[in-house]
């Protein structure tokens, strides 16, 4: 083979060597039993038509490449946002490997999580023994301050009762009787990662506020002037959470960020391994009951948690990923109204700078057509910002979006002249998006890493935004919320626009009359 220790070739060079080219050719001809090339081209061309699109959108029993993940992933993300907490997934090891790898590949950080290692026997007889042994092992080996339990498909299908199992495990001595083990049922066959985040966060708050599963007295609320912030399942948690804290400190607002994952996924390399870092302290989590109110940055990540908090006497506000001018205005006004604090001049200047930047670039943004996919709140935030820019969010798609979400997107369309020919697609997947891009082309696509296949297939340039971003590094360190975050998103969009302009005007003496130094 072409590879040798003296000159190690990267894979994209190695597989172009003659030996590999011949091997792939032989495999295709003698082992894959493919259709004739002409037939493949014919079918491929047909899948780009309106006729195919109608059949594609008529399917009901099949999902192809959904733009979502499953509930336990969101539960794990929420759990690690608490001080020295180990996520414990009641299910198989393989499932947990998926959650850990998904988070570590996006954040480029180790992601700690354990499972109860359920196998075939547990699927038949129940996973109680796995819970008993698993909690004991986790407590003794990793020494967490709290273990947050969630479930996978297997545990939910057979109906394992987490509350009963945890009580039994405590009776058996797996962990001390007064040890904190909040839990949430997170069946992976319904909902998505945002649902799992919601269930897990509510489970933690319910544990501390409502008497720790009947083992202590229910806390009594003593209102104060602090505010709780919930970021939701946020792939930009490092940048966004720190930007939110900066804004809150500028306004002089006492606050608690619930499920604070900003330090968890941004540990330094200094010779010390941190299995746990940062996170909301357990004391602050309990004391969060006393806040004057709670603001969720992502409504559809907190559909159960916010009503639970409201039932405990707090004012609650739900935002939809505050990107851009109006989104940030809504955040600051909500904070000011809730606390009575004035919006400082420094933030007013930041707003003016973002408006100025938009005005500087509006000629390049006006009328550009975009397709957007991802989580419901991110889609709402990006759609609102594009309309501010004078762009047209032609296709907005969320696999885990529902009718209420679709109505909110439609309201954004209806409130802007740039939303006239735009459409929203709830519950659809990326194969649906492929049909949309072929039949009603747009200028740019906004979404996560999986959109690169749509970019290659349809020729629509991809602007990477959302979760997961696997094939680019460190996007999560930069905020997309707030005026500063809006500036980051604006620059990201403009960079792609200018890259495409350069790409399309770089042939010497043919198209380079527009290959300009100044844009």
C-alpha cells in the first residue's frame, strides 16, 4: 500500500493512490451490484423535480436524516450544567457513547457520562439491579456531588420506574439516603434533544424545590430581586452564556444561570484534568426558587420547566434565541421590566453599532434568499434577524418544530415585507429540504454540519450555525445572542456572501471584472 512511516499521507491523498483507486473500482463492479450508471443518473435527475417533491412531501412512515437528536442527549447536556454532577443514563452503554461523542465532537472537550449498562437480560427482567450497581459504582468511582438520572428507549419500553428504583438503590446502600439523585424520564422514541433538556431541567428543579422526592420538606419561597436565566440546549453555550453574564453584570442584576454549561465545555489545558468544572451550584439551584422571575432564552427548550416555575410564584418570560436587534431588545426590556434596572448607555451604544453595521452592509444582504433548518428557537432567532437585514428566509424547517412553532414563524413572515414568499415546515427532515432546494433554489443555506451534504448535492452554499458543528472548530466560543452576538452572525453571513462573490468572479479575463478588492 502507499502508506509508510516515512511519509504518512492524509486520508484524502492516500485514497487517491493507484492501489486504492483500483480497489474501489473492483469493489463497485464485483461486490456492490449497482444499477447501470445511466439509470442512476436518470433517477437522480428525477429526484430534483416537482413531481418527486410532491411524492417526497406525501410520505408519512419514513424519516430521512432528521434535523434533531434524541431526548437523553438533551438530558445529559442539562445535567452537566450543575456543580460536580455526573449524568447517569439508565440504558445501554452504546447509547451513552453516542451522547458523549456528539457533545465532545462539537465542543472539542471530553464529555463525562455513565450508563447502567442494560443488556438483553435487563430488557426482559427489568433494570433494577443495573441501577443498584450503577449508582454505587458511579458514587464511589467518580465521587460526584450529584447524580442526575435519565432514560433511554430500552428502559422506557419495559417501563422501569426511576423513582422506585432510586429509592430501592438507596435502601441497598448504593448512595447515602440524603444524597441528591434527581431524575427524569426521557424516552428517545418521542420528542427530541430539546424535550430531553426540558424534562431533565424540570426534574432537577422539582427535586430541590419540592422536597427531594418526599424525603425532605418542600421549600418555601422567599422572594428576592435576583433573576434566573435558562439558556436551553445551546450549541453556543460557552460564548452565549458568558455574553449573557456580561449583560446582566452591566445592568447590575443579581442572577443565577440554571444548568450553566459554559465552563464545563471550555476547560483549560494546564496539566490538570477536570471531570467537573463550573456549573450551577446545588445551593444556588435550591435558592433559585426565590428569584423574582425566570427568563428562558429558548421557549421550546422549556415548555414544561417554565410552567413549573410559574406555578411556584415566579414571573416567567420565554424568548426565542435573541439574535440581532429586536431579539436583544426584547431580552433587555424583559430584564429591565422584571428587575426595575435601567438599560445602561454602554448597551445602547452596542445596539447602535450593530444597526450601523447592518446599514453598512445592507446592499449585499437585501433580497438574498436563505433556507434555514435546526432547532425551533434557533430557526426563529435567525429568521427574525434575516428579516431585519432585508433578506428573505424562504424555507424555514425544524424537524422538532410543532404547530405552535410554525405559527410563530408565520407571524414573523406576516410582519415583514420580506416574508411575503417565505414558508415554514414543521416536522420535516433534511430530505424534504433537499427537494425544496432543487425546486425553489435559494442563495444560501443556514444550519449544522449535516448541511454540507445538501451543499454538495444542490450547490447551495452552507453557512454553519446550530448544533452540531463537527467539521469546523470553536464556533461555540463566540456568542450569537445579544448585540455582540448579532454582529458575529452578521459577519459570518457576509463572509460567506463575499466568498461566493469571489468564487464566481475569479476567472482571469472572463469573470474577474467583478473580482474586486473593495466590497
